[in-house]
C-alpha cells in the first residue's frame, strides 16, 4: 500500500467564514438547531481523504479520470490504466475516508470504492513498445509540433508522463502529500533497480483561457490573470518548466467528473498545456507548489 507521508488521512475543510455574531449565537443555535441557523451554502463540510495503492477494483475510476484529461484522443485508456495498476508500488489513488457509523450498506461500498484522484507516473521510454504508450507519444508529438522528437529519439533519456488528476471540486492542497509520496516512491524504486531513473517529466495541464477582447481582459492577460487552472498547483509547474505546446479542446466533450465546470461558457476556451521539466527540477517543483498554495 502506498501510504501518504505523513502517514495519515488528508483532511480538506470547506467552510464559510465565521463571524463574531455567529459565535455569540451559539446558545441560540443549540435551541433552534444548526440546520435552521445555517443556509445550504454556509454549512461546514469536512472530508477526509486517504492515498491508497491502485488495485484492480480501481480500474474504472482511474480510467474515468484519464478520460477527462485525454478526452477523445486516439489513446487506449484501458491500457494506460492497466499500466498504472500493474506498477502499484508507484503512485496513489485518492479515496474518501468513510465513517461506518454514518452510512451503511450499498452507500458505504460505493464511497469506499470511488476513486477521487490519481497521482502516478508512467515511464514512456521503458514501455516504448506497448501500444497505448506508442499512442501517447504520437499524441504528444502532434500536440507539440514534434518538439519532443529529439527527446524521444535519444536512448539515454528516461521520460516519465506525470498523472495528476482528480475531481474538479477537490482543493489543490490535497496534491502536496500525493506528489511528495510519488517523489519518495520514485527514489525508492530507482534504488531498487526498477525502471524509474527519470531524466525528464512531461505534464499535461488542464486550463481555461479567457476569450474576451475588451480592455479589462487585456489588462488581465498582461498580468497573466486571464487563465483559470483546473489544478491550481500546476501553475507554478508551468512557470518553472518548458511549455512545449498548448491547444484548445473546445470541440471535444470535456465534462468534469463529479464536479461542475461550464465548458460551453463562451468567455473561456478549454485548453491543454504540455510542460516539460527535468528530473533535477523535481525537488524545486514541490517547494514552489507548497509556496504557491500558501
């Protein structure tokens, strides 16, 4: 099992700002009941997540998360999913910690089995003869106008494709322990002689860029504020890495998994950005993510 470091569940707390008036009314809350005092949008929701090693039962959940990244690309997502599960000593899937006292039966089983995120890496160089990896490499070459050709053709390179996918409504802070754990497992696998001695990493980020052309939009663009990142922690990765390609996916069905994101909004163009970083940049990447999310 891939345990997160530190070894404990990840807590995400989504709540509204508390005011002094609400604190003064505690006694009244007890009398009237919290449901009557708080509106639907003011309720405090605390959810705990835990990182687990991917197993066969996670196949469909992982595949769904990969589909939200690649959309209609000609890539065998089942094959990619199987590779992620086969190397279960690397990477984690994100699952909700369920309180058995609160739910039972079928609802409990569904909550425990649902995959809320996947963080992993596949060695594109080591698996170069696997059909789904060939399709991924062809996809990357097309979307970067063959800027990756030299990197792929150099046999001394070991290139990893990073997966950093999760439900859209899960806060970015959850990515820190997952990425830290992935980096630790990569080091351990490399020391054990397994094919994870990477020279480079490729990340495909999901973002939305404003299509407005008014003066206010131009000001935002000048400040770099015209882009909305689906996974906020990937913004500093893009800044420190080399951007090799960016393309619109508006023509493809990009539905958010268990979340809401209006891909049909005329003000924003859904895009993908391909970023290359070196293995030596990985520690700095984690540092920058932590600083950014603070």
